[in-house]
């Protein structure tokens, strides 16, 4: 391979903000990124579009799905993470269990 070809194939910085590998250079503050709320807006718009489509032909479309496909669709509609706050409910259950044990003479 000649020196000229090697120079053409090596990665060149895209801008002063990038290093020789094309990655952001250390100390680069980065760009403005995605505007705040944009992801929420995209999710909202998508859910609204799905809701409108479902209103038009939802039950008919669901009836054409195989069981596995239906489960896949349901899982994809759920949030990736969910936080369940039991609050006093768990404490109430423990208190009630304690009362039942006490009533039985335990």
C-alpha cells in the first residue's frame, strides 16, 4: 500500500471538536442535544397516532394476530421500568398478620 492510499484511508477529524478517530475530543462541551421534552412529545404523538388507528380498526387488527404477536405488542406497550410504591399497604398487611397471630395465641 502506498503512502498516499494510507493517508486517504485513515480517519480524519471532522472538525476541531473531533479527534483523529472521529470521536469528540476531550474537554469538548458537546452540542445542544435534543430539545427538552422532545422525546416526550414524540412518544405522545406516537401514542395518539396508535390510539386513532386502533379506534378505526383495532379489534379487527388484534383478532388477526397470533397469540405470540399479541403478547409481543402488549409487552412493547409497557414501560421498560416501573416503580411500584406499596406505601402503607405492606405495613398494613404485616400489622394484620401480626394481629391474626396474636388472636390465635401465638
